């Protein structure tokens, strides 16, 4: 027997799943940003 169900909260579930995916990509991007090689023009002055 087949039934058809209507789920009014489907959009909320999809939005939550999308936020999780965006969060994972952001986490990997920020990790690469924070732990990547430093390129700054600051030169330490000798004492």
C-alpha cells in the first residue's frame, strides 16, 4: 500500500541541513585561513 504524506516542515529540515553543510565548509575554510602560512610585512626590530 502506498500513501502520500504532506510534510509542512520540509523546508525547515532542508534549511537546517543547508546550514550544517555551510558550517562544515566554513570550518574547513577558517582552519586553512588560521593555520596557513603567515604572510605579513612586519619585520621584527633587533634589540
